[in-house]
């Protein structure tokens, strides 16, 4: 009888860093996505946990760490002995916590294979995000028990350079008292940062005498930095000084399309809220698309004109149903209304022949689309797959240029379900600092399912047609890029925010308080 040997399990103690999912190391990422069981400390940022869950295996178990170090070690060892890959995920660096060191010691006394994956320490990482350098001689520590701190040694470290401590907000007063008792000058510069590396990170600067009062309202883990580095924060702060930092931005797009825009907004510091206003569904009668795909294969068309990413997906899905691929586009030229649509075409291995260099709209495409020439264009037919609610501008313009047009419904757009009540209330009451509209339909559908954005909400539109629709609904358009694309729209909003900040900075204090300008940019000057 042959016995099946259990696979060897292993344990990894993984440092999650200070909270920003982007600071997770590659080795830590690999350990987490391969894990069967993840035990996480409650201090690990929820945004980071969400990012890990999205990439982990479907059957990976996520449970919070409970009990003493010995209890956690027993759970990890048991999982490893049953053949699982177990991870203990901790904030900052694993060896920055006495409890984790005890767990590692307990595991090391067994034959179970283990590794310790370093992470960016909370104190050092958050200090950098706060714009407080720690050059030269420095002390940086993630502190779990402030009663164990040597305040005399900290005082000496502050006099020689800089100190950064990650502590619980409830321990701020104890640290102040300890520093003052150790003879640290009460006027020494201090910065306190809450929600370090997060979307709502906030830093307040004061002195040893006053930092407890200055940090009133801070909760959870905070990072306290003291010394000469604090005085350089005005010039080196970058995370909180991004153009859209703290702006709550409404993104009314389909769920599939919102992701790219949201990532670009986050890069500028915004907090995007995705509210789908349109759902994409197949056409009611698929016969048109069936004939169009057959015509593509048979060489019926000289051009295919794509006006949206959804149209590209609809055609490729139909290709997939018939076992076709990019090779069956041989001899057919492709035109795209804009760069986003062109990127979707390129993703399938095809380079479009025509993308408007100027305005990325139906008019911009028509301005560059050559008239039909019977000699140069023996095939004179164009396939135009698009939404059921698309305007006739493009089809009519192509016909005027001598082309025959098969105007085919590739997909239907239907109004999405209304968002939750709290989001509807925020839209109407000014809870969002900006809204980005990428089409006329997003304007119509958002107003239809959630109501009009408040007058103080900054309205940004992708192009002239969307601006016209916004105006029809009584919305004031504040931002419109010169080039109709999602990256340019986000860039234009960021530029607008910078200009707004500069205007507010130039205002006298009394005028600022009376200004109608709202949002984070205005609040920084009040």
C-alpha cells in the first residue's frame, strides 16, 4: 500500500508597509497571492486588505490575528503542518513588533519552514509621505508599548538629528510628558500624521508643548516626527500637495470603464467614487451583427469605424463566438474616434489606420476621413458598429463623402439602477467636489437616476457635445480639455485645481472666508 505524502507547508511573516497598497514589496505580494491562509493584524489598512483579496486565490482564508503571540504561532504552525501556505500579515515591518518576534521564535523551534519578508516601516514610510526627511543620524521605530520608551535616549537623538515614532493616537500625551520630563525643549518642532499613506492622510505641525492639542481628533496609528526634518516639510511635502488631494470626485461611467479614470484620479490625490449610470447589453436582435461579421470575413468592407470601447468589445465578442481572430481583419482599415477606443483595438493586436489628430469626436473624425474614390477604393462600404442611441452625425457625414454605410447596432445602453441613498444625497447636497462626464449619456443618466449635482460641484466634461448636454440640464461647465480623452480630462481637472489654489492663496484672508469656492482646495486656506 502506497501512502500519499502530505505536501510541505510553510509560514511567511509578511510586512505590509505603512498602508498604501503600492508599497507592498514584490516578494510580499507573491507570498500573499500564493497563500492558503492569511492571518492579519487589525492595524493593517483596509485598502491594502481589499487589494490583496482581489488577487488572492478564491479559497484563501482571511482571519484577524487573535490572542497572544503563542496563540497566533500555534495557528500558523497547525496550518503549515496540514500542508498549507500560511501568512501572518503585519503593518510596517515584521521585526518592528515584539509580538511578531516572539511568534517567529516559536516557529523557529519547530521543523516548519518559514521566512520573514521585510516591509517599509510605518515610522519611516509615513514620514516620507508627510514630506519630513530623516537624514543623517536618526531614530525610527514602530512602537507598540510607549511605556518601554527610553525618553532620555530619544532626547539625545532629537538633539543630534531626527526621530520618527509610530504610536497609537491615545499615547500622544504620554509621549509628550515623557519628552518634557527628559528635558526636551518644548519649542522643538513636531509633525503628527494620521492615516499615513492613505487617501485622507493629514499632517499637523506644532511643537512638543502643543502637539497633543494640535492632533485632537486623530485616531488609530499616527506617526510623530521630531527634529530638524520637520522644518523642511513646507518644501518637501508631496503626498498631501498633489493637485486633487482630498477631492471627492464622482465618476459616472460603466463599471468596466471607470477603473482607468479612477486610477488616474488617485495618482493626483483624488478619492474617486464610481457610480455606473449606463449598463451595456447585447442588441435585441443579433442578426445585424451576424451579417456584419460575415461581411468582414468576406471582404465586404473597406473600413470599420469604431466610436467607443464598447463597440470594439462587441465586435470581438462576436468574433470569439465564431472562432475568429485579428487575422480576419486583413485588408480592412480601422478608424477610431479617439485614443481610448484605439487602445482597445490595439489590445487585440491591430493598429488603427486613422485616429483624429485634432478634436476626438464625430466631427473630428469626419474632418480627416477621405472621400470615397472609385479608383483608389474599389470597395466603397464602411461598417459602423455602435450603440443604439448614437447620433446620426457620423453616418450622415460618411455618406456625404460618397461611402455606403452599414450602420449596425452593436450594443444597447440602458440606464443603470440608482446608486445608494447616501450617494444620491451627496450628489444633490454638494458632497462631491467634482464630477467628470465622458459623454452626453452619462449626463442624462446621472441626472435621471440620482439628480443634478449641487451648484458648488465642479463639472468637468470631455468635449463640446457633452458640454452642450450639461448646459441643457442647467449645469455650469467649469472644465473642458482641449483634447477629448480621459487622460486629458483628468489632467484638465488637476490643472483647474492648481489654478483655483493659486487664486485662493492670492486672496486676502477675509475674502477667502467669503468666497463661494468649496472643497479641499478652499478649506486649506480657511
